C-alpha cells in the first residue's frame, strides 16, 4: 500500500507544485470574492494541513509554527511573501512525501487518532488529506484566474 499511496500523493504534489509556481507577490492576495480566503491563505492552509497530517498519520517531526488557518473560520491577518509561502508549502510536501515512503505496508489499515478526535484507518485519513488538498487547489485556480 505504501507504493500505491506514494504514487497517489506524487500526483497531488505535482498539482500543488504546478499551481504554486504561478503564485507571486502580485497575485498572492487574489480571492474569488471579497471576504473569501486569498490564494496565500489557502496555500498557507494547505501547508499547515499537510504538516498536521504528516505528524498525525506518521509521527513526523515538523517545524515549529503557530497554525493560523487550522480549525478557524476567520482569515489570518496576513501572509508572508510569495517566496516564503512557497518554501513553507514545499517543505510540507517534502515532509509528507518522506513520511508516506517510510510507512510500512501493514500500517495503512491501522486506526489513528485524527485531528477531529475520532479514530479512522490511516489509509482513509490519507485519502481525505489528498482530497482536501485538491479541493483547495481548485479554489486557488479560480482565485488566480478570476480573482482580484
């Protein structure tokens, strides 16, 4: 199963990278409409979520940061530069990639305690993580294309 999840995650990571490459300091604040999360905030959320999943699912060591988007409905005050944001998201992708690769095949069906305080099989949570990321990538694409 590790090979399967590594392959599935690689596709998700390629989409993240492809869209992240389009973000710069001129479009980082784009949002689909006023009051909605900006491109930068959504990518920050993706990075924070991926670090959280890497730690929850695989016990990965993650960098110290104060989550600004996890479990919160309101937008954080601001986002760092596009280059700092890209480095954060890329590091979260790398952390999750390495964590998936180290997971033994027999561990994928074992339950883990989720951030939502319920136990679920590791494979189900990883599936959720990839789906979650791709939903936000779709929102980011729309904000980059149509937002201001």
